[in-house]
C-alpha cells in the first residue's frame, strides 16, 4: 500500500513523498502536489500488483551483456570463460521466455 508524507521543500514549499512497499520492494518519488503524488501512487501500485514492473532508470541504460561481463569481472574472474558467459546468457533467455509464457 502507498503512503504519502508531507515534506518541507526549498523555499518553504511543501512536497509530497510517496512510498510504495509491495512484494518486498520499495518504490518512492516526490511530487509538488498531493494530487500528483496520489495519481502516481495509484498507477504504480496497480502496475506492481499486476507484476508489470517497469525497469529502474539505471536498468534502461545497461544491457544483459554488460551485466554478464560485470559478473565475470567481479565474481567469476578468469575462471568464467566466454563459453560459460554464453551459457549464462542462453539460460537467462530461456528463463525469460518461460516467464512470459506462464
């Protein structure tokens, strides 16, 4: 469920911070009006409830290939070969397709 809190903004104006806690995740945003905050809360909460979750801003700028390369560098080191990276990528694709069909 969404909660809306009044917060002091610059110049003494009130801002409204919305927090939605649902399914173990938290989304939040700040708005200049209560109406805008309530509208965002309603739309976002409905989206989360139907599991049509939008990617975060950061996720929009990265690819799955970049994620796998970062994993190889940080976790796998030289033991994670290109062949293993390809296997991870194909497994992720199969899982993604399986979730879409369910």
